């Protein structure tokens, strides 16, 4: 019973993340017109928000577009 509740919650969370259109470091670098290394440094400095999926960095396209417009 508890396992079913947890599975349902995890699935809902994964769906929500996927619906927000996440992009990888390569695409983030292209959108921001930066190198991948520069994007990673900006993440370390807290200048670019990201979501970690396992060990990988993922970025919301909408956030990247907002940053690129600054």
C-alpha cells in the first residue's frame, strides 16, 4: 500500500519535471551562447539554476531564455 503511494508520487514528480521541458548542458550552452564549461561554472556560482537528475545537470528552457534576455 505505502509502496503504491510512493510510486504514484514519484511518477507525478517525474511527469512534472518532464513537462517543464528540461535541456542538457549542451543545449543550455547553445541557448546562452556559452561553452559547456562556462555553463557548469555558472551553475557552481549560482548564476544559472539547474535541476540534477541523478548526476546529470538539467535546465529549464524557460529559465535559460529569461537569463539570455538579460
